[in-house]
C-alpha cells in the first residue's frame, strides 16, 4: 500500500532556516539592505551633483551679467565726468543747427 501523505515542505524549510541558519539569514539580509542603501546614496549623490552643476552655471551667468553691468556703469560715469568737465570750462554740446558739413 502506498502512503499518499503530503509533507508541509514550506514549513519544514522555514523551520530549518529559523532554527539552524539564523546567522547566515541575518547576514544575507544585512547584505541586501546595505546594497539597497548604497544604490540609494549613489542616486542621491548624482542628483545633487547635477543640481550643483546647474547652480554653478547660473552663478557664472550672473557673474557675466554683473561684469557687463559694471562695464556699462563705468562707461556712463566716464561720459558724465566728461560732460561735467566740459561745463566747468564753459563748453556745450553742438546743436544740429551749428553743424557744418563740407563736401568735396
């Protein structure tokens, strides 16, 4: 006569893991969590590096604008100084009616 009794295989395997292999299972879980943590930290680092690159680019753009504004301010202040010096000497700008064009 054949014995058709089924053994609870999952229960036997889980009991074996829990009772006899606690350290390897804990080490395996530690490795898995460490790997996931490493991938997450690497991803966050890449995101922050990309964001830093954008901020550096924006900072350079603002620096260029600042330099252009300083150059513009210097050129306008030089013109104002020339006009102020001209007034002290009694000079004035040429009017359209005072212009004389010579044609050869």
